[in-house]
């Protein structure tokens, strides 16, 4: 299954974050969300910190985990 189907809100566009994966209308780098999640282990805290919905924080973390696999 293509990653775009599994993670529909993740955007890879050279206009944002130098082409690194981002998520949400503010184009938060998924790597930043993942790093905070590793420290906090709480999607709501991560979402609140970056001003995005909890579901987007979870999607970003799952995306980063998939990249690492």
C-alpha cells in the first residue's frame, strides 16, 4: 500500500521544510513531532505543543516509525 494512502495528511513538497515530510496546515516537520513524542509518549501533548490535532500528531509519529522500519 502506498504511503500516501496510509498517511494522507503527510506532505512532501520542496516548498516546505526543504522537502522533508510535514503535516498540518502549518507544515510541521514530522521528525519534530516524532522527537517530542519520544520524550512525552502522549499524542495530545505533542498536538497541543505544535498547535495541531491529536490525530495528525499520531499520523506523523506513525509515519516516522514506518520510515525507520
